[in-house]
């Protein structure tokens, strides 16, 4: 059987298959679709006829009718399957586009969320950085405060040691004052006991005298005047004894007041000692400052004296020079006058 070559139907079917795959139609693509059979000129002629409306041109029928029906059936089935494939691919493509669009929306939302989280994280980082800076500054300030407190503590420790020494000195003074006060109290108590004993012995003597006088008064009823005188003397003695008792009570009160006054004086004395020590320190500082100022003024005064001595020497030298100049001037004037007198004398 002779070869029939590439027909228009073959080229049309190949073109439709190429278009169904989504590729561009060309002579090489059609020849490749036909199994690399047929000449390029024939394929070009058929493509040109198809382009120019070759669908209405008469088809050269070289095959049998049964074979043509089979080819048409295969072509229709291929076209149907190709259309179904295209629809399925288009559906998958649309579905893929929808999924990609949804994924893009989700990614956009996730990106917005991430951007917000990043912004919050940046804000948190800035806040943490500022917090760290503030904490560092606060730590440095606290360290400086600790150094100042340690210095103040050392200074206060020294002051406490000085105050402890001073308080120990005051305690020693207080102990001495207390010992003196105890000695004074003991002497006062001893004197009071002696005075009380003297008063009691005086009262006993007076009672004894009064008893004796009473017996004598009973025995000497005839001597009324003497009894009156004796009674007067007894009354005077009793009054004096009462006065002595009052004086002892007053003296006792005075001694208690003197003791309280001594305590107050002791406290004032301690305060005065503290003020005097403080004033002594101030006076020492003032004396040191005054001494330094006096030394400075003395040095300045010595320098001023030296300058005055130098100035006096300069003034004396200038005065001597002026005196010599005046002397020479007077001599010159006298000579001039003498010469003028000689010139005025007639020859």
C-alpha cells in the first residue's frame, strides 16, 4: 500500500493536541506531535489552510470510511478526555489559586501578627534597655551612696570614739564628784548625828534640870521669886533649845537643798565643760587661723618695710641730687649776677 503522507486531518488533530496541552503551535511542534513524520512544507501548507479557514475546505479522503469513523471516534474521545483533563486541571488550578490566596491571606495576617509581635518585642527591648540603664544608674548611685555612708560611718566611728573617750573622762569626773558628794553627805550625816546627839543630851539635861528645879520648887515654896527667876531661865533655855532644834531642822533642809543644788551644779558643770571644750576647739581653730593670718600680715609688713626703706633711700638720693643741683644753680645764678654787675659798672 502506498504512503498517503501527512493529511490535513492529521495536522488539525496534532494542532488541537498541542493547543490542549497549552503549548504554542509551530511546524516543529506539529511534526514532533506527528512522530517526526511528514515534510515541513506539507505541514506548513496544512497549517496555512487551517489558519485561513481550512475547516470549510474539502478534506482529501484517502482512508476508508470505517477507518475515518474510527479516527473520528478516537479524535472525539481524545477531545473529550482532553477537555475533561483541561477542566480538571483548571479546577485544580483555581483550587490551588484559592488555597494560595487563603495561604497568602493567612501569611499576611501572620505577618501582621509577627510585625506587631516584633514591634512589641522592640518596645520591650527598648523598655528593658532603659530599665537596665536605669538599674545601672541606680546601682552606681547606690554604690556612691554606700561609699558616702561608709565614709560617714568611719567619720561617725571616729566621733564615737572621741565621744567615748570624752564620756569616759566625764564619767571619771562624775565618779570623783560623786565620791566628793558621798564624802560631803557622810560629813553632813556625821555632823547631823553629832548635833542630834547634842540636842538629845541637851534635852536630857534640860529635863534633868527641869526635874531638879521642880523638886527644888517643891522644896522651896518660900522662895517664890527665885522660883520665878529659875522658871524664866528654864523657859529661856527651853526656848533656846527649841530654837536650836529649829535651826538644826533648817540646817538639815539647807543641806538637802545644797545637795540638790550641788547635783544641778554638777550637771551644769558638765555642760559648761562640754561648752568650754567646744569653745576651746573653736578658739584653737581661730587662734591657728589668726596665727596664720598674722604670719602672713607680718611677712607682708616686712616686705612693705623693706619697700619703704628702699623708697626712703631712693628719696634721700633724689633729695641729695636735688640739693646739689640747687646748690650748683645758686652758684651759677650768683656768678651770673656778679658778671652782670661787673658789666654794668662804667669803665
